[in-house]
C-alpha cells in the first residue's frame, strides 16, 4: 500500500493538531461574538418597538380623558409665563444696576464670611456643642426640686459640670476669635465665590472689619458698615424703581390679565385628572380581577380565599361613557373664547408699553427684552393654536400611527412620573446630544488633524516620540475621572472666567451654571482628540511615499508637498477619522451625565451662540440616569430602549459611513 505524500507530525487529538485547535478557538470566539451581538440587537429591537403600541394607547387615553383639551389652554398660560419671566428679569436688571457697587461689596462680604466659617468650622462645631451642653446643664439645675433629697444630691455634680463647661466655652471662644483673625489674613478667605463681582480696592479694609465682626461668637447683628450699605442699596433701588414705575405697573397688569384663564384652566385640570383615573381604572380592571382570582385559586386559607374572591367581585369592568365625561370640555369652548379674546387684546396693549431695547442700559436687560420679543410671538401663536385646538378637539378622534411616531420623534417634552401625564419626546435629549457633539467636533477636529499632520510630516523624531504618546495617553484616562474634573475644576474655571468684565461681550457670558453644554462639549473634545489623531495619522501613512518624493523632486517645498499633495490624497481617510470620532463622542455617557447639567429641555436658541452656556440632557445620559429606576416592561422602560435603539442606529450609520470612506481610500 502506498503511503500518503504528506503526514502530520507532532501533537494530535481526534485527528486535529495544534494549528487546528488554534483556528477553532479563534473562529469559535468570533462566531460567539457575532451570536451575542445578534442577540443584543434582537433584545434591543424587541423592547424598543414594543414602545409604539403602548405609546399609542397612552396617547389615546390622553385624548379620551380630555387632558389634551386642557393642555391647549395650559400651553397658552406657559407661553405667557415665559414672556412675563423674561420681561421681569429685564426689569430687575435695570433696577439693580443702580446699586451695583454696594451689591458687589455685600456679595463679596458674604463670600469671605462663608470662607471664614468654612475654614473655622471644626472649632465652631466644638464651641456650639459645648454651648448646647451648658444650656442643658442650666436647664437641669433650674428643674431640680430643692426639697427633694435626691435632687439636692445632684446639685454639686451639675454645678461642677457647669463650671467645667463654662471654662471650656471661654477657652474655645478665645481660640475661635484668634483663629478667625488668622483666617481673615489668609488668601483662602479672600477667594471670592463664582458670580461675585470684585469690589473696589478701597472697600477691602471695611470688608475685613465687617467679616471679623460678623464671624465672632458674640455677633448678633451685621456690622454698621454693612447695615449702612444695605440701606444705601435699598434706597438706590427704590429710586430706580420709581423711575421704572410704569414698567412695573405693566408687569403687574400682565400678571392680573392671565388670572381668569389660570382659574379656568385649574377647574378643567381637576376634571381631566378625574377622567384619567376612570380610564386607568377601566384599562387595568381585567388584570386586577384576574390577579385576585388567581390568588384565590392558590390560597390555602379558606378565609383568605373568600376575601380574595370578594375583592375580585368588587372589580367592575365597565367602559366609561366617554361622551358624558368629556361634555364639560365641549361646554367650556365658548367660555375659553370669552377669556382668550380679551386676554390677547389686553396683552397686546400691555406689551406695547414695555421699553425698547435701546431704552435700557444693562446687558442682561437688553438680552431679556430681545428674548421677550421671541416669546411674545410664540405667545401669539399659542393663543391662535389654542383657540383652534379647543374648537376642533374631539375625544373620539382617531390617532394614526404616523401621529404616534412623530409625537415621540419630534416631541418637545420628556416628562416622567408626572401626576398629570407622562410625555416621551426625543427632541430635547437629541438636541442636547447634537449640540454637545458639534461643539466637541468643532474643537477636536482642528487640534487632532493639525497635530496628526505635524507629527506625521513635519516633526522631528524626538518630537514624535514625545507628542504622540502624550496624545494617545489621553485615552487611558477614565471618563468618570474626567467627569469629576469637569465638575470640580473645569466647570468652575469656565464660570469664573465668564465673570471677567472685559469678556462680557462673549455670547453666554457671564455663565450662571457650571454644568453646561459648553463644559460637556469641551471635555468630549478632549476625549475625542486621540481617536481622530490616531486615525488621521494612519490615513497619512497610507499615502504612497512616492507622491511626496515626486513633489519634492519637482521643486516643491515641504509645506507645499504636505498641503497640496499628501493631505488632499489622504482626505478620505481623514473624513473617516472624523466620523469615527463623532461616533466616539455621540456614544459617551459618563462625562455628559456628570457635566452637561441634565436639564431635560430644548435649549433656548433665542440666545444665539449663548445657547452653549445652558444646561442640557443627552440620549446616553437619560438612559444611564433613568433605566435603573423604572419598572421593567413599563412605557417608560420601553421609551428608554427606543432611545437606545435610535442611538444604536446613529452609531451604526456613522460607522458604516466611515467604513465606506475607508474602502474608497483603499481603492485609490
């Protein structure tokens, strides 16, 4: 018999050698990873798409209960509130400017006093504890009965304890005074809080004196200097308010104008809540009845079984009379027309009396009056939409699938655990994610791409060995650490910088918040730089070296070769790097959860570029924040999975686009 030409040698088991086992191991792991990924996608899709049927039922209940009707009127009141709030802020900005210097000294004094109290908190704590003990001993002595032998025996003990505590309190009082005096001389005490305007230099000695007085253990009232400042500030504001009395009267009239509509809305709201309870009771009646009956079946105690059957019998499955429970809303349409018409005319007349932007002096007043112009237009639109909405509203009007889906995709509210109604609208959190991502990309791309070009084409060998590891090291920093840095250091620094007087022209400055879109965007930019840098450098490495050599041989300079030959050739790979960097940014959770502010509201774009100084929430943040607190299988649960599904699709689309660009690069 002829032997085979090739015979396997070495370790074998069941006809398989070492290489076969290695191939099976890695191939099996790859297959397992694909299976796990498919299972994740199936689970995510199943939970996500179950949201829309439940959401459709929820919207149907919202309409059948009359809550939709009530919210037409509620939207009118909300639009009025936004307008009034903006105009009121402008009024107080003008009034407070008259006492700007006094207010800055008062705020600085409070900031320094707070620092002193914090730095001496330990001694203060001991002093106050001993004072409390001393008061307790005095109370005990007063309560003793001199005729009681037992009480007379306690007197020497309590008197000794009183003497000890008095001595301890005196020592602590002197120690506290000395410690306060030392702390006031330190730099830490004079670190003014964020948002505290720097007072005039000549005021510092008086501030020191006032703080020393107020921080002492014997202080009961403010220092006379502070009392005088308060009186002066109060008088200046009074004079300024007298000059703006017409403005204030207009604001009061605006408040009075909306009161009848608010009362009307409150009455209808109570009826809407009552209707909702009836509908919820009906929708859950069958489930509750079945649960009682099932419990009775498994109950061993006859008395308990009888009780459960009695509870099941109490559950009446009776569909509400939708026409009857909503008749009050149909009857209220004329009443709404009677209120809305005069209300609109009164507000139009009052708004004309508001000062123009060029009639006010402060930046805040100008910005809020500008914002008021936008809010007034929205107010007019809401009144028009409200009138049409209440006229055309029907409780039995069907809700289409398109309406249900669009109310989620383009909904402007995300409200959960509400006593009124839960709303799940994607727009607020999608807008927050998009704004933060755009800021991150606009900062990260120039820095990362420029660094990659420099390191790859222009830097010396020593510079490459220093810059490249330093940038790539950023990826090793845990995102939670960056989040803490954003809260405690970066956010505070941004807000402090925004208070600098010569930077007040910057949109959004001064910043009232430290957790903002800008804070989150800049930190995500920092995180995205290594990804974009590394992929951009890879794209430049893929450019054939012959291109650069030919360019240099034809007499082009190094910079001409880089920017006219190498970069244009590798631009497809650089675009892919940016897309993958965007995928890294949009999927980040911990940083945005910690530093974006987590305010579920569409940012106010009336502030222009100043919108970046507002807090926001994101798609990743809402999932991380709320998923652990909701009931599995609830509408809220499935809404979060739907957000995750949309986020998954965005990431998939971005990565698919990047891969297509990379394939195109490989063909070049």
